[in-house]
């Protein structure tokens, strides 16, 4: 399999789905933290941890899509 095909496959199967799931979970954790913030302060901590981890994951995915995959594809094309 060519690197371009592999990168495309990875993006579709391992990048798009987590982004969709993160959006859904972001909505849910925000609502729970907002509704229960006065009674259960630990939910706000969970929300903050989720946001931090979501940001970290998104940053990682963007680096793969914008830097790593294009570099590997370019390298493969140069060696052919």
C-alpha cells in the first residue's frame, strides 16, 4: 500500500471518528458540569480534564494531517 493511501485510510478511520465523538462528549460534559456545578464540583474538574485531553488529541491529529503524513508522502514520491 502506498503511503498516501495509508495516510488517507488512517485519517478517515482514526481521525474523523474521534473528532465526531469528541464533539458529542464535549457537549455532554459541558451540560453536566453546568447543570451540576454548584452541587458536585468534581464534575467541573472532570470537564476541565476532558477539555485538556481533547485539545491534546486534536493537536496531535492536526500534526499528523498537516505535517507528518505530507512529509512521508513527499518522501515516498521522491524515492520513486
